[in-house]
C-alpha cells in the first residue's frame, strides 16, 4: 500500500475584494453561533475580508469571544461537527488565542480565532480592522504590501504571515493614537 502523497500548499494569492465575503461571514457566523451558543459571547468578522474594498486571500477570518480562554476546550467537538479543525500547536506562538481552520486539505476557507472577549487579542484585532475601514489610504498601502509579499513568499504561508506582523503592529500603534476610533 502506498502512503498518501503530502499535500502541497498553493502559492499565497491575493484576490480583489469580493462583495460576497460579508455574506459568507454572516452565514458561517450563524453556524458557529448555533454550534457553540452556550460558550461564545460574541462573533466578529476580522481580517482583510472584513474591510470593504480590500484585496485579500479568499479566507474568511472569524473571531469568537469567550469568557475564559479555557472555554475553547468546550468548543473543539461542536466546531468539529461543522468542519473546523482545532490547531493546538499554534498556542506556543499565540498564547492568548486559540485557532481553528476549515476547508479542504491544502487550503482553508475559514480561520476561526478564539480569544477572551474584550481581552488584548480581541481588542487588537478589532482595532486593526476598524482602523483600515476608516482609513482607506492605509488599507490600500496594506493591500500593496500584501501583494508584494505574496510574490516574495510564494508557497511559504507562514513566512508571508510573519512578514506582515511589523506592518500590522505599526497600524495598531497608529490606531491607538487616532482619536476618531
């Protein structure tokens, strides 16, 4: 019996904004809400697909707020029933969040980030999203940067993600100083 060949990840691709992304989020948020109603306090559309007009990888980023991060354990089974896989190895890099993904092997359609409701992780993600929504010039700059990184990093999704960190932190710092938010 031959072992299955390893899954090869596709190159990082940035797509023009899709007006279906908000609708896709709404449908998925409803499924998540039903699955973890007793634990999830709030659900938000985050990431680039949550910023109107911004090009992005076609992956819907969803953030679920829970009372305590330990509550994430209660969600693993119910989220698996609707297609989400828990990725515990990311806890070393993201100790204040829990990560799940959904989609076919080699490609995700949804990322689910779980964090303490109104904790630092929660606040940072909303701050970044809301700043880009209200500052289209910075959103365009982020889009150009992501397109450059996609070419530079090719199939290296982790490298692509890590390379965005300094830009994201700079926008978060700028947003903290912006009194309009």
